[in-house]
C-alpha cells in the first residue's frame, strides 16, 4: 500500500500516509522532493527526522493526531510551508522562530498542552502573515506558571 501511495504521489505531488500506524517516517518519503503536500496524520510519530528538509517544495504538512511532545525544530527549515497542522499532539510550546516561516498562512496547534502566556500572544500578533491560527483547547496559563 505504501508503494502504491508513493507512485500516486509522483503524479499528484500529494503523499497521504494517514492512519498507517507509522512510528517512524519512512526514509522513502524523503526521496520525493517534488511533494507539495504530505499527510502523516493519525499515526504514532513522535519525532521528525532532519531528512524532511529535503522536501523543498512542501507547502502543506499534516502531523496532527500523532505523539509529538516537542515542536520539531527541523520544521523551521521548511521555508515553503503555507499550512502546518500539529493539532492533537502533546506539544508544550511553539517556538517564536516559527515566524521564520514567512509563507505560513495556516497554523493549527489546537488540542495540545501549549502554554499560552502573554508573551506568546504578543508574538502571534506580530505574525502578520497568518490568516488562520487554531489554538482551541490549548492550556491557558498565566505567564508566571509557564516559567517565563
């Protein structure tokens, strides 16, 4: 099934590997630099390897419904991203450096354990190119509770 999806991706530039019970992103994924959409949602992914930066045309990345605890720093190297879905993980923070993704228009970090302090709100207001930001059900704490 995986090989069939990879073959289809060569024609559509979309690779859908959702609901595959993947724990580790298969290395073959990174041999398709033409991809503009990668859907790894509803798996058991807990880390994103550095090789993902080989996907130089990637515009939409779905990592929702996985087991991510930390925001993968390598995602900051995906300069062509316009949509990033990280909802329904176990993320505890979103780095300010996400502003480096200057084409990012849609960011979904809802249903995580993200600590939303006042500093983070200020940061999102400066993130002027975002047209959609989902933080529904994110943990809301006062900044002193977040270690700021």
